[in-house]
C-alpha cells in the first residue's frame, strides 16, 4: 500500500515569515494529494489539493507543488498569521478503477506561529 | 454545514461492551469512509463503501465492522472495545473516487472513551 512520509514534525516560524512542509509518497500510481489543517478537537479541513497532472497550485497565501518524478509534494504558506497555528497533514490517494480509495495520511506537522 | 453528521459526538463504553457509531450524510455521495484518529496521530483509514461495495483495509482489526443500509447512513460497530480503541472516529464522504476529481468531506467525529 501507499506510504506517506511528512517532515518536519514540528515547525516554529515568526509571524509574517513563510512555512514549508514536505511530504514524500511511495506509490507512483498515486494521483491525488490533499493537505488538511486540523485544529485541536476539530475535524480535518481541506485547505488545498493537487492532482498528478498539475505541478503547482496556489490559493492566496497557500501553495502546493508536486514533483511526480521525485514523488514528493510540498505545502507553502506565506505571510503566516497566528490563526495558521494548527496541525497540518498531507495525504495521498490512488484511484484503483473498480471503486474508490481512501487517503493515506502523513504523520502531521505541528505549525507554531510565534508572535 | 451539517452535511456529514455523526452521532453521538462523545461516546463512553465499557471494556468489551459492543458499541455502534453512526454517520449520516445529506450530500447523496456514493462513497463513505471511516477513519480512526488516536491522540496526536494521523487519521487512519479503516474501511470504505463505494455504494454497497465494502472495502476493508488489510490491517483493520476484525473487531471493527461496518454497515451501510442505504446511501445516507453508515455505521461503525466495535464488537469488543479495548482500551486501545479509544480514539476519535471520523466519517467522511465523497461523490466518487478521490483520484477522479472529487474531494472528501469529513464529519465532526465521535470521540470514543473506553473505561
């Protein structure tokens, strides 16, 4: 099955600086890569996703890049704000044809924005 | 926002006493998923339904079962809960397979405590 590695496990940045979280995946057939933000006690919320036919996607202060050859993808948050503090999960999914596959998650990154 | 509903939000059960968690959706989505998220860990896929077709992850314990009587409802049954089954259980849905251009919507979760 798919294996997703995520680094770093904890990231502390000054407010206003950029944050980068990196993930690698093992299955070259994976074709969908979402990022989720989870605040304490709440459900994971999708913040951005990318599909294997795209190299980069941006939504305001958030961007994701995908390198299919190297099998890695990254989340970039610019101009960080206190409300960006949360745990961020990357994930990968592969459509198997007969039905639908769920997500394999990375272990998460605890992002801390220092005022 | 009540598109994926989970009941109850908090469940306390005794060691070895069967428990059922409920998920319902108003989205008419074909796919429903159950994830287990233990404290400070990533969500882990237990199983999913594509319509009536059940897909069990290879490492999901036999203690966990699921039922989907109709499109709207899906249940997670834990036959003999152990202390290690204490976790947040997240239900999610998607229209079709994630790799086919559809995103996943999480419910608010049920926090299970085993005493």
